[in-house]
C-alpha cells in the first residue's frame, strides 16, 4: 500500500465548499481509478484554511496511472500540492464504533 499526501490552502470563507468538493471528487476517484482505496481529509487546527489529504492506493503503479486519469477529470477543486508518496508500513488506526457498526451491517 502507498499513501499520497497533498496540501491545500483555501481562500477564507470557502472551507465548506472545498470540503464538499473534496468529498465528491474523492468518491469519484475511488469509483473510477483502479487501486484507489479512498482518502481522508484533515484540517490544521491553528490555520483552518490549510488542509491535508492522505490518499491510499494499492500500489505505486496504481497511483501513477490514477494521476493520469485524474488529470483528465474536472474535479472543480484547486490543485493540491503533492507533499510526497510514501510506502505504508503500518496502519494501527481504528474506525469509530459507529463506522465499524455501519461497515458490519453493509457486509451482511
């Protein structure tokens, strides 16, 4: 697995619009691009206009091919700055209880 990390600085007052657009774009990428496993978005507590997106891909090759596909998509988002692409060595995060229950129900 690999993680690609992106940074955005969005104009004051457009944070909610950016977040909605990021969610819509991420769902579209996950649906269209082979190997895309989704992403999560975080916002800087000390600077609420700065966001990081951490995307998860099965392989570096999937990520590279995904970049070609994404470049042709009109996501209506400002271009994020790629901080880097990293090998995922471990993921010890746990989904909140409500999310785990929802996933279990969908799997049934």
